[in-house]
């Protein structure tokens, strides 16, 4: 494990407001997996983590169990947990749910715009997209955040709060970061991404329901292809690593 902010001892005064110890440990460990402090070959051992964070075993156990349920790690009998590589099936299933949610959101957003509601959403989407395109040396993390903000804003433009909650619950931002971890290929996809985001905005401005729906489907279909390619590349790298250690 590399030392980083995320892997420092737990410090109550420095953590997020309203977070329990287990919440803070969970957040830090997920980020450590997503942003590379933990290598995919690292084991997560309860006692080691308790020593490192200087907390008791209880919040560590709770955080790890939650991460296992979310699919980031899996238990190995008597040896703690290991980090999982997202499976193509898991990713494809999540993307299918995501397309349904975002298309519904896009259609509802057009209806809201036609009624003269949520007019600010289009301006927000344009602003986020401008930032995505203008940021020099965009970091992986910033790209993940801005892209997630774009999609969250689109979903919220529907005005349907339940849709927003469900969308938040499928944790697309985490999955996106997880899939792309350690790969730089997302950079080569920025041009298509910005054209596709542009098409979504344009269709919203035109209040064109079928164009919005199609633009979302095209964008997410292309982004699923990219995600599956990233997973393939990682599986190949992992196999080569295992081979080299034999
Ligand atoms: Zn996007």
C-alpha cells in the first residue's frame, strides 16, 4: 500500500460532517481502490486496517462488509478480502439500467421544459460541458466528477426526485472510476464524449423528446463499449501479472 491522505489514521475532526467512523473508513477505502492507493493484488486484512486507521475492528468490519455487498471486494476464507475486477456482465447490467433511467429522465426533462419548468438545467449542462472541454490537463478524477455531474444534472432536470434517488443509488460515478482505474484510454474518448453531450443539450434546447432519447442511447452505448474495452485490457494485464509471478 502506498501512503496517502486516504490511508492516514482516522481523525474525527477531519472527517465529513455526520459521517460515522465506518462511513469514513468505507469512503476512504473505496477511493483508495478507485484512485490507485491500493493495488488490485493487495489483500485487505481487518487487523492491519484497524492498526493503520487506529480504530477498532468493528467499523473496519462494517466498512468491508458494505464494500463486499457493493461488489468492490470479495472475502477470501480466513485471509480477509481481495479487490475485485468488475465483470463485463455486472457492468453491462448496470449500464442497461442506467440507459432506462436516463432516457426516462430526458423525456421528463423535455416535458418540464415545455411547461416552462427547470429552465436552468440546460444552462447548467452547458456550463458543465464547457468546463469539461476547457480544463487543461484534466485529471482522471476531475473528469469522472464532471461527467457524473453532467448525468446527475440531466436526471435531476426530470423533476422526478425518486428517479434522482434511484440513479444516485446505482453509483455510476464509482463504477465509472472503477472500470477506468489505471487506464488512460478515457482521454482518447473525450472528443466523442463532448460531441454526444452536445447532442443531448441540443435536443433538450429543441424540446425534441425522441432526439433526446436517441442522443442518450447513443452516448451511453458508446460509453459501455469503452467500459468493456477497459475491463478487457485490465483482465489481460492481470493475467500477465499472475503469469509473471509464477
Ligand atoms: Zn457522459
